[in-house]
């Protein structure tokens, strides 16, 4: 099968996930000139695996030492497919590559120990490009080709250097060292909370981008970026040490109830830093994002 034949057959194909996934993969093997799944212990369809914290499931395709592959119907959520693969990874001997596919797009996620993950995306119309064909063959024959050059230690060191440079720049402008440390911890927590799904996607980034030059406008800029449920939770914070923090049921973005200014519960005392969310936005504008506008 030529790349042109493959694209023509699968462009706009409306088969369901179950009906189309194996036929698609077999055609892909034929196009690449690699053997199809043929060994239940090393290279097969529907490899059974214990899912971390979720019982048992099946990886759609698995090749020992190479990849695990999860299919979705066209337009399916590939992020969900990746999360599903992650729950299988340990039971599948931690394959170095995790592949998600909805027959319109193939995403190859690197999963090498000690390295940051990288994603290689191949769209169906571009599958015949020589570089993309080579990447797809490497999936089956040479997964080490995908190993990132940087390690997680390199990434951590680079991030630490950037945070140190920010701290030095703020200190050189006369900022109190404790306030600088507090501000950077807040930034780090926001970045973590985004990655962990505790905050809406790119919320912190949008706040930084929208930060106006004058401090008096920062609180409203912060509020405009927040969904109603988070605005409701933010209004409940007390800023004095030892005061009670609201632990509102409406705080979760996944369960967004109509906002209310009345705390729904007072189950734990707030013993952390005394700054409310708007103070973080003020710090961003005054200390980092717009240094020329700070007074």
C-alpha cells in the first residue's frame, strides 16, 4: 500500500473506534513494510494489562520494548487516550513510546526514564512525507531514535537558573528577600496547579498576558480570568495568619456551582502565606512582568 492509497482510504472514514482501529493499523504496517502484530507475548493487539488504580484493561496495540498504542474514533480525545495509556505503562514493561491515534492524527509521546516527554505529531495528509514515514518506521524498529537529548535533570537545572535570575533581578531592585521567595513559590505553585489540573488550562499564563501596567487594575484583571467557581472560592480567603480559609464545594472547576460569597464550610485553618490571589497578580506586574511600570 502506498501513502497515497492509505490517505485516500482513511480520509473522512467514519468507522467507529472498535470497527476501524485494527484495520487502520494493519494498513499502516502494509504501507511501512513492517510485520503486523503476530506474537501474543511480544507484539499483539488487545494486550491485557492491569491499570494503575483502575482494575484491568487492554492496550489496543503493544510491542515489547517499543510502544503501546491507543486508538480513538476520528475526532476523539487524544489526551484521554494518553492518560489511559499511562495507567497501563507499568504492566506493559514501561514502553519507551506511547502512541495515540484517532486515524486523523498520530501522536508519538516519548516515555523514556529520566527524560522529559516530547510529542511528535503526524497528521493524516502529511503521513507520506519522508520524515514522517521514517519516524513511523522507527516506532517498530528503532525507538531509541526518539530519546530526548535533554534529561529531566537538565530541565530542572535550567528552571532553577531562571528562578535564581528572577530572584536576583528583584533583589537588585530593592525587594525584600522574603517577599521575593514568597512570590516565586506562588508562581511555582501556579505552574504546578495548571499541570496537575487544579487550575483551568493556561489560567496563569492568561493572567500574565492580560496584566495591565497599573497596579490598581490588577485585581479586576485577575478576577476576569477566573471562572465563577474559582472567583467564589477566592472571595472567601482570609488574609490574616491563623484565620479560617473557606473550603467551598464550588471551588472545583469540574463542579462549578453558582458563585456565592458565603463560605460553605470552615473545615481547616489557613496557616500558609498571607497573600490572597490578587496579591500574586500584583507581584507579577510589579516584580516581573512589567518592571518599568512598577513604582
